[in-house]
C-alpha cells in the first residue's frame, strides 16, 4: 500500500512538472508563431536608419526602440531604488529585529506585498496631484515617479526573500564568524550574505521580472505612446508593456496585432537578458566571496 501511494505521488509530481513545462512551451510556441516574422529592423526602428535611431539623432516613429530603452531605464532605476532598501530591511528583520517591532514590521511588509499594482499607480498619481497643489506646482508624472512606485511594488519580494534566505542558514554557520572574532556586521558581510546569495538572488530576479512587465503602475505615472527616447528622470517615456497593451487595444489590422506579438517576444528577450545579467553578477560576487580571505 505504501509503495502504491509513493508511486502515485511520484507520478502526480511528474505530471505536474510536465504539464507546467508543456504550458510554458505552448505559450512560447504560440507567441513565436504569431510574432517571429515581425522581428526585424522595421519593428525596432520604423523608417529611421538604425544608427541614427540608436544614437538619438533622429526620432523613431512606428518602432519600438524608444520603448525598449525606456523599459531598460525603468527596470534599472527601480532596481537601484529597491534593492539596497530591500536588502537592508531583510537583514534587519533577520538579524536585528525582535519582539513587537519585528511582528509589526513583518505585518507591514506582508500588507505591502498584497497591494494591487493599480493601487500603487493611483498612489503615485495622487502624490503628483498633492505636490502640484502644494509645494511643487510644476510636478508631473515622469520616469522617476514610475520607478519609485515600481520600487515600492517589488520591495516586499526583496525583503521577504532576503529575510527567508538569512533565517534558513544553519545555526553553526551563523556562529562561524563570531567564533573567529568577527563583529556582527563583519559576520553578515563575509559569512551570511555569501551563504544566502542564491536565495537573495531569487528575490532580485523576481523583482526585476515584476518591474519589467507591470503595466498598471506606469499607465498612471508617466508612460505615453510617443515620447521617444527618455531624455531625463523628470520626463515622459515609452515602455514595452504599455506599447503591447496599446497595440492590443488599438490594433486596426492584423499587421499591427502581429507587431504586438513581436513586441511581446522582444520584451521576453529583454527580460531574459536582464536575468542573465543578474546571474552574471551573482556568479561574479560568489567567486569573489569564495576566493577572498576572511578579514577580521
């Protein structure tokens, strides 16, 4: 009986994995079938010569190059805002917080994680309205506002993954640095963070993916359809998620709809490139940590 139950559980596990992989492959296959033929220089740059478009000498019309640049700028800026704060908050919860402070802070993080993205966009839009009526009449939606709202949206993932990765470390590893005379901060930097690097990286990758694909937040905080290349933190910009949404909602022909599928493929490739960059940084830091002598 036990052998049968074990065999049944293994079969169900394999079926679940195969179903998940099959659905992903089916989705990617459908997306590639509909959009692969549209991926060319015209999709990226329209009628603008590629070099002039890349260098910003000429504007790009009917191309997604400005949206690609805007998406990368948005993801990098939101990551720069969220990752340091998320890591610091996760370290505090795992290593320093205790008692009521830890319970209330953890509850606040969990509530923040449950906020829908559209509410975060409304928060950013309401903040701009407040600033326009009070201390900054010239305030307007912009790239920096979108990045800040996205940073708040992904911050809980970074905090929780950092906290979980650090708290999952065995007790003897926690005491290894202290037994060698390390200060608590040296123990965190030289021992605990390298050991928890894989778990923390998972939070970073999840945050990058969420920032790259979200549409509701940027829809209310500064993205437009024809802004061109982003020229500053306080200007409007284009982004691929909104461009795909715009094409899907306003498509007047099969060609425009196919371009939406092509833009979706480009977004997947761009996200994959960001993930590979995160993995490269992770492997670089891991090698540095592994070969660096422990300093007291």
